[in-house]
C-alpha cells in the first residue's frame, strides 16, 4: 500500500471530496478478515483505518453491511431450576 497522497478536490455545490484520476484498488478478503478481528478486539475505526490504510468511510460501510445481517431481536429463554440445581 502506497504512502503517496493525491490532491483532493471539493465540489463547490455539494461539498463532496474527490481525487482526479482515481485508481480503484480492490481490498483483499484477507484484509477484511483482519479488520473483522480488530473490530472484535474493540480497536477504534480510526486506528484500524491507519493500520490497514482503508479509509474510515469504507470501514463504516463494511461495518454497516455486517450489522444488516444481525437479528434486531433476540430470543431469550429463562433458565429454570430442576431439583434445586440450575439447568
């Protein structure tokens, strides 16, 4: 991954940032797997972004896609007592 920075431009109408002649690079699945592990370790997004050189907006999109598949409701069963012992 390159340390070279490109000149950023800002749209005067909407404020969106962009670079001239962007070079899209595919992020390998292995790197996304590492991001998932770092998220489980509760590493802040800013730290993951710096370490992996993946932009914070891309990381946030990745996180949002993962949470779309998490059930919004949890089924909880109450543990009962059987012969004086917890089941």
